[in-house]
């Protein structure tokens, strides 16, 4: 099985966010990915995926890794209570 590193692109109120994933496989409309972001990712529909979870996401949400490495997020950020991944989570 051929895997490749890409990122999920989510448009939030805080701007466009990139989260690192590994593509495990594809269906005609969706891709099966493993979440590589240490803090996890809040997917559309308020579905939360932890690090190393394997989930299906729409193919249009995937993109190549951005040229600027600092744009790839290191954790889940909800914008409340100063929670940016890790120990203090905003959920």
C-alpha cells in the first residue's frame, strides 16, 4: 500500500488551517487518512479526531503540504480559554 503525507485544509473563523495527515487509501469521493497532528483535529461537523486516528475525509479537503512549514498546525485550537492543543484543551 502506497502512503503519502498531505494535509487537511479547514477554513475556520481564525483563517485557513493546515493539519498534517497521512493518506492510507482512497474511495471515489473520500480519502482514508491517519491524523499526524499531535493535538488532534476538529473536523467539520464538530467531529474530533485524535492523533493516530484513521478517518474518512472528503478528497476536496486534502492538499499538498504548504511550502511554509510554520503554517502546519501543531494542535487543536478552538479559540476559547487559551487552549492550543496539549494539556489545556478548549473542549
